[in-house]
C-alpha cells in the first residue's frame, strides 16, 4: 500500500534529495531504484575558477582543466564530488598557458585556448574537441556515463567517442598485436604472462594512452585511471571507440597534435621522460636464469673478452641469493661477491642483480624482521598480512605506495652498492604470486595518503617498486647515474626505469612481435626498451639468434636472456658464421654509441621518442598506417629487421627524401618501397641524406679507451639538413647543472660545393681534439677544403670514394669545393 503522505518530488522547487523521495513508513526499501548506467543530462550551469571550468547537470559535475594550449583534461564526478587530485603518472600538473577562456553560445559552451577548443553541447552534454580551424578531431558518441559499484563503492566509468571509417589507433604500451590497433579490444591489468602469444592480452604493463590519426590529424587520449580498464577501438561497433574502468574517476587528457610527434612530445610533457642513463647501459648486456656459481660467471665474462665480443653488463638472476631472499648472497655459489664484482669491473663488466618484491616470512631474516616491525607489508581488509608463495616460499610484500616504505626499500640497496653492484633488475612486480596470479582485490594500500584497495593499486605496484629502487640507488650512489629495469609498470614509469618486453619465445613470430612492441612502447612514453634477444623460452637456431642480435643492435636496450631449461644463449653459442656476424653487429652498436646517446638526450630533454615508426614520420600516407617493420632510431638511421628464415631479400619502405644504404653508400630515392638484399651477414640499414653520424672506435666496453678523435660520417645532401650531437661525462648528473655540450650541424650541398656549419652550446669540454671527417656521396671531386678560412691540404679519397681528413673539433664552418 502506498503512503499518501509521501511528498511529490515534482512539487518541490529544484527537486529534493533521493533519501527524501524514498521515505516510506512501512517498507523502507520500496522505491529504491535498480542499479543502471546513468548518463550526463543537459548542462544547466557553468563556472570558471582560474584554468578550471565546471559544468553541471544539477547532480553530476564535469571539470575541464586547461593545462597547455594543446592539452585539456576532463574529469567527471557522478554526484558532484571529485576525488583528491593525485596521480602517479602525472607528478605535478602545471598550468602552462596564458590565453584561455569560456564562450557561451546558443547551443554550446566552448572552453578555448589559442590552439584547441573543448565544446560542451547544451542539449545532451556531449563533449568534443576542435582545432583553431574549427576542425572537429574528437567527439563523444554518447554522453559520459557511470554505474554504481555496490560491492566496492564508487563507480564503473565509461567514455565512448565517435570512430571514423579511416581512423587509426596507436600506442597502449606493449600489446603483442599489430601496430595499428584499429578493430582491437584491449585490457589494462598488469599480468605475469610467461611465453605470451600473439594477441594475448593483458601483459606486464598498463599504459592507458593512445594516439588517434584521422584525416591527417593526430590527437592523443590519456585515460589516467589505475583500475582494471578496457579499450575498444571499433571492435564491437566500428563507429565507436570506448574506454572504461572498474573504479576510480573518469579522467582523461585530450592531447592535440596535429602531428603524431607533437602528441608524443606533449604526453611526455605531463608524464615525464627517461633520465639520462649511464652510457654503459646502452652497451650489450648478457643475462641468463641463472649464471651461477661464480666460476660460471667468470667463464662467461672471460669468453667475451677472449673472443673480443663487446659487453658491458652481466646479470645475476635469483640463484645468487640465499634461499631466494632479496638482498642476500648464496655464499656457497658466491663466497666473496665484493671481490668478484671488483674483478669483473676491472675487466669492464657492470654487475646487475635481480630483486623481487616477495620477502620471505622468516624472523631470522633481517629484511623481513624490519618490515614486520615497522608494518611495511601489505595487509588484507581484515588486517591480516597479505601472504603468497613466490620463489622464496611463503612471502609478504612491501606496500610501495607508502612513501615511508619506499624510503626504507631504497636504503636496503646500501650494501649491494658498497659491493659494487651497478644496476638493479626488478622482476615479478605485476605483482606475480604463484597459484593465485596476483594479490587479492581486498589488499589495502596507503597510496601516498590517498588510500585504496589492490583494485586501485595493482597497475602501479611495479612502478612504485622500481621508483623506490631508483630513488634509493640515486641517493646512495651520490652523483652516479643508477641503472634500473622493471618488468611491470604504468604510465610515467619511464621516469624511473627501462623495460623489456617480458618472457618471450624463441620464434620468428616473437622476433616480429618484439619489433612491433618496441616501436609501440617508444611512442607510448617508454623509449628505453628492448626484448630478450633470442627468446626467453624455447630454442632458437643460429639464424634466428643472429637476426635477433641484428634487431637488438638497434633497440635502445640490448640484452640477451634465456631460461635455465634452455641451451646456453651467448653470441658464440652457435659457432661460425654466426659468432662473427654477431660480433660485427655488437661492434656496430659500440661504434654508433655517440649517435644512440644523442638520440637518448633528444628524448630526455625534448620529449622525442627514440624509435620512430614510419607512420610517425609520414602520417598523411594512409598506407603507412599499416607499416610495422621499418622504423628509425632517432631521425637519421632507418632499420628494417629481417623477420623470416632464409630471407635473401626483402622490401623496405623509405620515407620521402634521399637515403644512403649504410653498407654500400648507394643513394636511393625515398617515398617508395625498394628491394634490398638480405644475406645473413647484413640487414637493411639506411641513413638519411645530409646526416652527420658520429662514430667511436670499437671498444670491448664503454670507457675502455680514451677517445682521441671522433669520426664524423657526413652524408652529402643537395638540400639543407640539420644534425645534432650530445656529449657529457656519460655517468654523472652534471648534465642537470648544464654541464654538457649540444652540437648542431647544418649541411648544405650544391653541385660543386658542400658547406658544413657547427654551433655549440653548453659547459662541457670533451677531451679529444679532432674530428676524423668522412664525406660520403660527394658528387664532385674536391679541389679545395677550407675550415674557418684555413685551407686543409692533407685529405685523401679512399677506395670507397669517401673523402677523408682531420679537423679541429671546434671548427665553425667547413667549405668543400
């Protein structure tokens, strides 16, 4: 029976609260509405507070924040109350815009900057974005919506946007699928995915950032939400793109292009870039699960030096520990680690050790005892410690979302650093737990004072672990750059670590996947990436391993790694001719070290990705949206790995312009596919005409030799081309005090004249005095070479027709005629 005394909500001005509507005398639950998706209705108010604009439909509220001229953030509060502003991905949201405002029109509100507009449609609260030419780049297909989560509190949150017929999508981190994500549905939930397969999802990292490319214009969407999330790029409905999460706020950044490169750089602006690594970290690294005992480590390192195959890093996997207890040593296998590490260092090897998050439950183990006494380990909702089995057996796990725990964890590396350890590898930090996969949802986290269950903290657990590791090492190592690598991460993890693509398989398919995944990671903010060369599980043959070494030579992170139940996997393991070819390519990496290092600085300082897929360079060509084999390292060297067995030649697409075959110096016109011979001892490598590529002498490890001159390979061009070289100490943080050198070269060629100009900025002075100039492709025979009004008469024309001479490093203008 209905109570006739119930107030009619329609008679109350402005409506009334839900609890008044549902006031019943005899049945308190009668009239409770079922849980359904709710959508924004018409916006009825708008207000501005500095660079934040608030719109409300009377209940829900939307905040639109102008971050820069090209970046606008959108947040939704279903009942008008926003969560505290906090993000592990965006450490500090700084307003970097001066001209912005709000216009109200008959049918919409418009938040504007000089570059972009955010439209809020009055009839239905649809949000869209346009450029300053009023070209709409992104628009809602339905209003933002949500659904109450009865079990956990909060809301499932949803955003659906129009998807156009020829729209392409890129990014999202290390997804093992085609480079163009159109038609894919993907999940973000960090997962230990041993021997993952093509199209398996999710994997180790969650990077909720994608780039849309439509009608030649690019924009990015960064959905900064750490909960389990999904993205649909026209899979369910080809006219719609959606992203949604199982909790947290609907909070996303619209990042305008119009070029893909612009989007990536602006994404870096808010999430950060990799710090400069120590230069040795760009060398070749050798790893296995596991190299033990000490005699095995010494045998492997000794063989590198005897065979004259360069190598900088040697890794110790979990078997170096005492019962897999982190921060301990198995004294049976490694009786004197300090002596071993010191002697390895004298031979040029940096020692990198693995550290996992699982701490063995053992009151006689100091790390566990300290963590237990200080309540540093994760607890479940009823206050029991979260326990799970990993390599040491029964373990508890630090709560890395607690700043006090991070500081404690970072200080634990003191002894390892004193022993000489140069780098740390964080593994199993998805977090992985045997049997259950990961932590239960009800585990509680401090979350830097913002509290949360594991549903909220899961995807950032590994990132905060490697953050604690990096920050601890940086403090302990004083002015020396730490090297860290992590398996798990979230957007922004690049501020603390390098990554690899995880436990891959020794197959040609996985070589192809590795190529795609490294390109995808690079445009997703994580440029310092690589693969387990040769495959972690399974058995490669000599051809596959060698082709993988060739690809790895042009990966920002280069490491061979294999599981303990496989055959040994060193560069010499497959005998000749493979050993010699592997040596040749690893030597090439060391020769090109100054170029690779300069590309890293361009990433760190200016936000450029290190690996650049073809579509990033020529987005207007629709066919390039589907190219995934070719990429450039920096902007000057193009690589196309050989990705199939027995391949004697392959097609390679060269972007517009002129390119030199790196091996033959043949000049090729770009903007088309060319067929390139691919015998085992080579792979397609091209250099952009006009480039200056610096080169070091071959070394067995970084810093082995004092550099007395740098070879400068100058590739002739008939148009003006700029090149860039960065130099500093290579291992300190002096670059943060501007103690570095940026060199800019401008090459201008004509039929009978070549001009090269050099300008320099910075406070660093290299110790070498001379360049060894090597001019490639000069279309005329030089008669006179003038450097800063001084004639250079001592030059030669080599057998390969290159022009060679020496020149002082600080020249300003060089004219060859």
